[in-house]
C-alpha cells in the first residue's frame, strides 16, 4: 500500500510539473501570437508587450499558485493509485 502511494506520488509529481509547465508555455505562446492578455486565475498572467518598440511578453507569475497546482495534481495521482490498488484487491 505504501509502495503504491509513493509511486503514485512520484508519477503525480512528474505529471503535475509537466502539465503546469505545458500550461505556462502554451499560454505564453498564445499571448504572443494573438497579442492578447491570458490569465490562469491564481497561477499565471501573461500579456503581449511592445513598450520597448519590439514585440515581447510580460509575466506575473504567482509561485504559490504554481506550487499549489503541482501539489493538487500530485495528490490526485496518489489518490488514483491508492484507489486503483484497492479496486484490484477487491477482485
């Protein structure tokens, strides 16, 4: 049971980190290509900025929100692993 939870935590942490970085990268690309403002509430804010004369991006990351997003996905992975293990034991 502990082994399953630890493996679920490791997989959940890797998945949470990947998903968070993917969301930040995609929102940055969309903000740049569409010259718009994109906000992921409580996590990240990015907008196109040309105040220096050349196109660029401006960011306002919320590091607590980013860590919380990773932790929630990690806990989901642990819960899913434990639930799958308990369902396998019932059969």
